[in-house]
């Protein structure tokens, strides 16, 4: 691990846990050594920043690297965002024209977006997602914050953890992301263990979760409280436009890292998102 990180550019101003790779041209996405570095960084750190050294407004590098990860490292292909939208989704304010189902997604507003994981409403959430910066916020907003789930799991009490790993939560599917006409929610757990020991996987978006019993409600309340505590303790990494300029790509393990953003100030802020490697969210251990 140390030897691998040493071969990468350090993201030292934020954290040595976030490796960075510089990509000189589009051909890198098909070069075995580079593709292997991307796969290893995601396997070992669960987070990676890529700095494109060329203009790529069509996200061709991102498209090609996902195909290479699928072909050579067992990653699942990208998932569609909704019944009418494909692999890529433009994260930018738009009060008039919406990308799916005639509903405005939260990512299409300028509002803040509290701590969450992507696709928490899917029975098989994507393991990974990536955001490519096409136009950073030039007005001081749109900061992307990330937090490792392991820190959260260590703060939770055993009682809350026991409640959160049980499938006692109704998770609503936002109307813009409904894929089946007769399915508007799922029932499931919010946390799971990626390996024996304390849970280190989460799926969560507060505004769409409803607890189904008293224990679930208490566990959810403690989860919210722990997120506020971690915020105050500055356990999150806050990635400003200075850290993620145009041409940056941030890739994250969607079950091991939560993310949030503050309010967008620049109406021209524009990111592009893709999600891939969908897997059933683990249930409670028997």
C-alpha cells in the first residue's frame, strides 16, 4: 500500500488517504498499468482523484476507463439513472428542463444536499460512482464533502447498530428515478458489514427514509446525531473548486464513503456523474 501511494501524487492539503492520478491523454484509459492503478486505488482506499491533462467535455476517458475496469478487473457496467435516462447524468442547476420523468432531481437544484450515498433507494446500489468537473463553482459554493463510513460506525452504539442493520426501514424512490411503474419504495436496512466485525457499509439519504418501528426510529435518530457530531469534529474532507478544478474526476466507493455538498452559488456549475458495479445491499447476518 505505501509503495503504491508513493507512486501517486499526494492530495496532501486534504488527506494522504486520497490518492491522485494524472492522466496525460485519452489512451491511458486502455493502458493496463493505468487501469490497474485505478482498480487498486479503489480497492485499497475506496476513493481516488483523477486529474485530466487534456480537454474531455464528452467524458470519453470516463466512458473508456469504466469499460476497461469491467473487462480486466471485474467491475460491473454502469447502471441507468432512470427508466428514460442512460449512464451519464449532468449535475447542474436547471429550473426549467429536467432530465427524467418531468421531475426535478435534487442535483438539478442549487440547494445544499446533506450527507447521503447514491442510489440508497435501489435494492442493488452501485458500488462506485464518479463525478467529472466540467465547470466548477466560481462563486464560492458547491463544495463537495466526503466522509469515511468506518468513522461513523465506530461512533454508533451497539444498540443503534443492531437496529440499523435490520430491514426495518422504508426507503422511498424519488419520482425522477423510478424505473418500475409499480415500485415507489423498497424495504431494507441502512447499514451492513463488508467483513466480519462492525458494519462499514451504509446506504442513506435522510429525506427518503421512514423507520418502521420504535427501535428503527431510535437507531435512525442516533445515526443523524452521529453525523452532526462528525461534522463538528471536522472528520470530513471538504473539496472546494480549488481541490477539484475543471478536468478533475472524483471516484468513490459508494458504500464506504458518504458525501454531501453545500449550496451551489454559480448557476453554471456543471459536473457529470456515472454509477456502476451494482450489487445487492447485504442483509443482516443470520
